[in-house]
């Protein structure tokens, strides 16, 4: 690769234009004793490190137990944004964004391909849909819509030189093909290489050690949960993420009772959804975030309109939000919209094999009934009488885990099938247990998001049937 | 039982290995460097012809609320049950290195430093007592073998047929100039480990830095012993985690970004470098496996550079390097492989090989 910085004195001043040079702080003796590397220290403002949440865990004997949000939404109660981002075809939107970012983007090597073949980075995985395809950037967590023609080039003609690809299309699409590769390079989705065999695909198998990876606990004014007992059982199952949904107007004490019971345990993430009560003011929520760093987010629902606000707590990165929506029962769940799409390796790999909502999930409803999800009718016993362990051992409990998107009507033709977290509780008609989620308004056959609610409310003819 | 030697902070990969040991039916106990730095109650005695050691660990580190009832949950380390030891880390930072040790600033110059140095040496010796106490068990990475000499390793690698960069340690500008003329731009890096200094609200990192001839001319005639290597043209940096003779390689595309082209650790967080699985050439992979075997390292984190002319050039090996940064982006599942390796060392074999999949596999 052409190396342009040879003549620049390279990093002869390690802290180029950035305040002090460490070496200059040293005395004459210090400078004599310090190896040459000390003259070239790279200086940057301190405190740039990302936010961090640390807790203690007795189970692991860890004091700085790293806490982070779960890799996907545990429940889906909130409605989506008004607009439908990503609603475009053929990478136009991505192209526009690329144009904006161009100045800031590092130089790509527009090296003439010659004998080289184009290779996608292994973390950029193309998925074909009925009308268009998408490249899922599992590292940078973004989606890039592409035409199915480009999907074909990237898969069927993988490893071929540009010349060979153009030849295959009888030179009728030379210009488009050049544009495609320009787009992929600009977005840094791939690179030219002359040894594609050195770059294997990502292994997309999925098998974390936890028997249960995530749990939902519902609470209402009439609940009588024994938090320590429930959390102890979740710990025994290795569970790392919990979402607790408080349907009623909460006092601070309602939340701390649960948070305190989770201290010292195995959870790495607790998300709270709580009904607005006057004690739940922003300073109080931030206080909870500081005191209980397992908290990765709090959404306060049923809040007065003037409270609507969304922010992250400084240093900790805890996500806070007030919404006016009323979330007073499990029936609010199962909302599929662009805001619920998650693009990361864990979700993608899991969704290819398993149900992306229910797999390795356990739920306890407000009455203590153990279910796959609080919205599903079947109970596997009450947690006061049956242990989670024995509920899970029931033959039927993991049955729904195996329904992946490739088996679900309509979804199986959708390019978003591995970045969508599904819903098996509220289904549209037609294919029984294998029907598309009822609230999803995306139509993969036209590649459009139908206006949310409006279409359904008007009983519009523009349904989601192919 | 597998004893894990670690530290109390920021060990998510260690914790995942613990999860796997549990899932595969094994038992493990984690002892942190901090336990020897005040967290645990220790008692060592020479009793007749024997050394006795008692380590009383609370159910968790102090401050882990709610603390279990005093006494009841204090757990003595059952040394006799330890079948294998995994040395992951020990103490990232010793308490007396950061603590204010004097009630008021000492009047004698350098006294503070002297005190800290002595406490550190004492603490190291104590750890050595303990490691010696565990002799005779299989260790995964023994700390006494944790830092092979860089130059010897390079020479050893070259003998095994691996490409290595021209390397020089010198105190003389003239010598460096000749080296620089022969190899073009050179890089300098510490002879041992990198360090980070905080000063004046800034962080000063010891990333690999490049010097051209002009920069060399600006150096004094004599300087402290420093390590230089020829600067290799990079297509990608390679980071390999080697376990059980098997290489798991990742390519880091640091070259296209000005910020990371000399040293990828100078992370660009807005547009992180691409990290993807890489297939080493078989000759490189087998030479690396052999190198580790001959250095008596069970595991190692290896840095290489892939040059535009397709050479895979060996830079160095870190015996207790982290594996999470390779395992996670490439989905190599190294946490599980480490757990299986430890269970084999402990002679229990991965139990549950035929266990029912919990929605997994």
C-alpha cells in the first residue's frame, strides 16, 4: 500500500498540535534515562474512555463486574418513531450519507482491481429479501440496503475479478457494477484482495454458556414477588439480563426493592419500565443509576407530556427516558418497527438458528406464573410453587425456541429477518404458529413500511399479504 | 477443582470461562491478586516440616452488599482440591501504588517512592510463595514463564522459518542511523511492556512510533538503551490466539485509517477498524505452534504483520495475552475452548459432552 507519511517526519512529535509533550516534562536526567520511545508518546485528552458501569458479583468474586446492556430488546412495548428510517431501495440513502461523511472518512484505496477480487469484510453479511437485499454490518451495527443484483454478485460471483463479473453479465451492466463496488468501498464494507481464501466467513454458530440468557419480570400493584428467591433462581440458570416491567404508578422504593435484591448477583443488565409516580424525577433516576450500576436503562411510562425526554447518564451511559405511552399490561408488547431492529453478531447468529424473541428467555408474570413470555397463554406453574428450573425442564417450554425466522410466513422472505427480534404472542392470520407478527407493517414484497397503525385502523386494503 | 488466578476488576472474559466451566460440569474458584492485597484473611505458618496456608475469603469481596453473615460464609481455599491452575492475571494495580501512604507529605525526598517499592516487592514475594505452593499442579501459563525475552523469541522464531523484522537495541545514534539507512523508516517500542502516563489532563500512550532519518538526526548522540525495528509495510495486522497448538487468527484493517496505521491500539471509536477472521498460511500456523511449544507456553497471544507482498511477519508473543478481543469479533468461542482445556488439565475432561442442548448447539 502506498505510504504517504514517510516524508512528514512521521510522528516525530508524538503529540502533534496537542498541548504538552510528555518528554519535555522530564528533567535532563530524566531525558537521559528515558528510552527513545518516550520521545514519541501519543498524547490525547484524558477521560475519553467510553462509559463504564461496574458492580460486584459474589458469584464470580468480582468487584469490577462489567455491566452492559443486553444485545437485543427483551420486550417490545414502546411504539416506534414516526418516520421509517432505512426505508429506501438500492443503497441510495446510504450513498447520500456516504457523501456527507466523505470528508471525515479515512481514505480508501481505490486501487485498480486488476487481478484482485472484491471481498466483503466477514462481519458484513448480505441477506437476500424478496425485493431487495441488505448488508448487515455486524461490527458497526448498521444496515445497507442493496439491490438483489448486487447480492447475486457478492454471493454467486464471489471471489471473481471485476472483469470476470462484468463478462458474466455480458458487459451490459459494466457501469452499475463499477458503481456497486465504489459504493461498497466508500461504505467500507469490503476490500480488494488477491487472496480471498485467507478470509474465511464468520462462524455464525450461537451457543453461550447460560441456560437462560434473559428474563422478564412483570409487576403490578397487586404483585407479591419474592425478589431474592426469583433472582437466586435466575442466577442459578446463569441469566445475565433482566427486564422488569412495573405496570403501576411507582414509588422509588418499588424499584430499589428489586435492585437491592440483585446486588452481588450474576446479572449484567437490568432494564426497568416503570409507571410514572411523582418520586421518579430525573435526579432520583440518576441516583439509582449511580447506586445500582447493573441498571442499563429506565423507561418511565404514563408520564405527563411535559416530562417527555430522553438522555443518557454521564459517565455511566445509563439510558433514561420518559414516555407518555401507557404500558399497563403485557398486551402492550410485541411491537415490531424499525426502531426495534438490532444489528449485531449475537442477535444475528442467534436469529439464524432460534426464535429471536423467546430463545433462552423465561418470564414471570405479575401473578407469578412462569411463561415463555407474559403475553403467551400457557403457564408452566407459579413461581411460588414451581422452581424455574423444573418449569424449564418441561418438554414444551423450549419448543417455541426453535421457531426461527426462516420458518415464519412472510418473514422468511424478508431481508430483515436476522436483525428483527420477532414476536410469537401476537400474530397475523394465516399460518398459525408460523404467522408473521401482527404489528409488523413491513412488506418485504414491496420493500415498504406501511404507515403504522393508520393502515390497520383504516382497514386499508394495503395489507401485508404478498 | 480449577483455581483461577485473576484480578477483581474488568474480567468479563474470565467470568465467561467460569460460566463455561460450570456449564460443562466442572468446578472452579477464583482468587484475585486483591485477595493478597487486603481482601482475604491470610495465615501462613511453618508447622513442623510443613508449610500451612490458610486463606479465608468472604463469599465475595468486601463491600459486596449484602455481606453474608460474618464467619458463616468465609470460605477457606481448599488447596488440596486444586487440580489445575489458570493464571489469567494477578494484580493490575497494587493498592499501595495508588494509595496516599503518608499522613502528611514526607520530608525526605524519595521516601514515598522507597516505601512503595518495598511494599511492591513484599507483595510480589508473597505471591511467589503462593505460586510455589501450587507447584506440581498443571498450570495454564505459569507467571514465572510469563515474559520470555523479546530478542530471544525473535531469533527463535527466525530459526523456525518465520519472517521477523530486523531488530536493534542500541544507545548510539550512529548505529541507529546505519540501521535506518539499511531499512528505511524504523519504529521504536519499549523493550518490555507498554505504559500509559496521565499528566496535565492528558493520557500519554506508548504506541509503536515511527522515525524516519530526519527524526533520527534530531536524537542526541547517546540515549538510553532503546529497541528499534524496521518499519514493515502493512496490509493488515494479525492477532493470533494460540491454544493447544491451534491458531485462531484475526486480521485488523488498521492500515486504511491514519489514526491506527502505525499502531492499531490507537483505537478509532467512531469508525472502528475492521476485525475479521483470517486464515494463516499452514507453514506460518505450524511454525507458531512449534514456537510456543518450544518456549513451553501453553497459550499465547501473537502479533504479526501481513505485508503487501503477502509475507506474514512475526512480531512478538504475549503468553498471558487477552483472547476476548480476538474471540468476540470472530465468534471463535475461545472462552469455551479455554474452559475445555482447563477441564482436561484438571483431569476431569469436559463433562456434559453429551449433555442436552439448552436451545443451543
